C-alpha cells in the first residue's frame, strides 16, 4: 500500500514502556528522523518518571530519616562495542556544557579505570589477573568456537558443549562471568558472539583500562536527560497505563497492526487505539526485570513463584497467539532456575567502607573493575563506583552494587541460602569475603551504619538461555508494513544481548526500516581481523 505525503505528515508512532528500546526509538525519531514529537505516544505502566528505565532504573527511599539508594542493574561500557549507545548519548542534551556523551567523556578523563586487584580468592588472596589460567586445550576450545560459523552450532547448544571443566576454573572465566553474568549452561551462540565482539579487549582483561562507566547511575546520566528532552519536545508520555494486546490485519504476505488494547496500571480496560496503515507501532517484547522482588535490610525477598510473567513477556505471548511466527516466549520462561539472578545495593554511612576497600584494591573508588569473589558460594561480583554515584548523595555516603548467580547455595559466613537472607545478612557475607579477619568493632560499625536492599530477578539472565532459530523474531518481521519489535528478545545478527547496545541498535533498525531509510547504525567492530590485535591477544593468553 503506497503512502502519500499527507499520510507521512499525519503518521503517529506508538511505543510501549519507557525501557531503553522505546526511549532510544523516540530520541532517534525526534533528533535524527525529524519526526513530529507531538505524534509520538509512549504508554508506561509506572505512575511517574522516577520509576522508569527498566533495568536502568535507580531509586531512593527514606529510612529513619536518611536516603537509601537501590537499583535493578548496573551497566559498563567500552569504546568500540558501544558505538550505537554513544551515538544515542550524543543526541541527548545533558547540561549547559553539552550532551550526555560530552559528560561521559569528561568523567572518563577524570576517573579512568586501572585495576590492580582483579580477583579475590579464598582467604582474601589477591590476584592481579595477569595469568588468565588458560592452557593449550582451553585456548584451542576458544579459537574453535570463535571460528565455527554460527549456522553450524546446533540448536540449544550450551557453553559446556564447547569447553572442558578446566575452562570454568580459570581466571579468565571468573573475570568474564563478573562482566557479563554468563552461566556454564547458557547459549554457546551468545558466548561466541560476545567473544567475537570483545576479542580486541582480551589483552586488557587484567587492567580493564578500556572499561567505562557513566558519571552517575545510568538512569541519572542518560535515561533521565532523555526523558527531559522528550518531554520538552512534546512527546506524549502516558503514565499509569500499558499496552496489553494487539490486533493484526493480514493481506497476502503483508500484515499490519490495526489496534492496540490498553489497561490502567490497576488493570482497568481503557479505550482501544485504532492504528492506521501509515502509523507505526514499536513494541518491546520480553523483560529481564519482569516479576522482580525487593527485600530490605531486615527482610529477605519474597520467594512466591510468579503466577504469570508480567510486562513485555505477557504482551509477547498475546502477540504470538495471533501471529505464531513472531518468536517463542515460552523458551525464555521455561525454567527459572536457569534464568534467575540476585543482587543487592548497599548504602554505607561514614567513610569506613570506602577507606578499607580502597586500601584493599589499591585504587580509588571508581578506578576498580568488577571484583569477582571467586570462592563465594553465592558467586558474588562486587561493583564499585566513583562517589557520589547518585546526584545529591552526601559526602560521607558510599553506594555499591553486588550481583550474585548462586542464590540456592549456602553462604560461607552466613549458613543460609542467599534467597533466605536479609540485606544485613547478605552484607555480612560480603564483608566476610572481603575481610575474613575484620575487627569486630569495624564489622559492627559497617553493619549498623549501612542499609542493604536485596533484589531477585527470576528472568534476569533469561536472554542467555540456549535457543534455536525462530525463538527470537526479527526487529521488522517478514511482511510487516507498520510494526517493529524492540528489546532484548529480538534477533539482531551478531549483536550481543544484555547490553544497552542491543536495545539501541534494535531501535535504530526499526526506524531505518519503517520511517527513515537514510538512518544507518554505526558498524560493528571485529578486532580479530586486525593482526596487531591478534598478536596482543596471543601474548595475553601465553603470559
């Protein structure tokens, strides 16, 4: 069906949720495609701006008259892999001194990462990570997986199908897992994609000088500025409501979305929206933070199993019930024990933790890469940041974030499974791994002057589950005339899920295919084609 210029000028765009896929699409529509902001509509189930951002949210609550900080995710960046993300930042004003990218570059110059203590083993043994722990067998296994065509990897292949047990006891694996949250049973395809795109950084696994972080939380550094931009431009953000279902129209090999169904956040039906053929619907499917549960310093998280997946998963299920070729959401929901993760955010009062940690890792806060605690039964990885990490954070306050992949295991210092522990008990376990001989007075001070917020994500790493062709739909499905799919559960060749890059790239591809064909995403970089990179990598493996 051909479109007239009047159709183009009158077209509307509809998006679900204020996750990064929707935010990126809206920013590109306004800033690069020249789309009328007043014709963009975003439906967000949360009631207000400071609760949005998906896995890049960041929140504050008042406990005993003082602010406590917490978030559901933490992101790191690198120059060559995150080219779409950085282009997005360049389109978002940050302050009077420039864009979000400008501020990011200033922060990088002010606080560069240069790690000394890369891992912490049993009994507090420090390890620089200089020895990756890869023998000839493991090196050949890595080279084989990288060299094999993706099409030759069998459906549902796992990482364990390509690596021996020794690989999973190497420093390389401990550091890799701390960065990306892979588990041995995860997809061999996803492992291969990561290895290829981060190949040029293998020689930097020790110092991690290439690692970048935003000045503040991701939410404050670019999500909130993006929302300010969209609001000022006139984009219609409808809080307290969500898209729950769609109707399709099919004619031959072509198909359109012709209706969107909405509900209030309380579940009350709203008037449906008629989507015209020249309108566009960009819908995020799936969610890694769906059905999350928070605990508190004195309460563990709720272990009540989810009755049904929420948010983007539920919408995706409704979509495939009508168009079965648009992916298989049940494949990513099939076993919570394979897809769950836990984490906790700690707010420390006073500077004791900051002083002791800087002494431990021999670096200032913010200049340390994620620290794997290799003997932790909970598989903990400690993320520390330049302080203040939240705007307005007091000078005597320090905020850290810890991810964990072994919630079923009993702790070493707290003899309980992680999911049964309060925030205080999780912090006690962390302190034991950092300083097993911690002075009792210092331990008491750290426990009494802090507040720890645990969080459980049943589907936190579900996007890594082994999969087959067709489990994830393309950004623009075959025959689509007016809709695209966004988020972490679409299929983008060579792209790596669990990154901001994936969500941003998907948004760019959607706009290129359905709105403005002149928009091109930055090209992916594959360092294995550079002989000097190959030489540096070989030296890192052999040292």
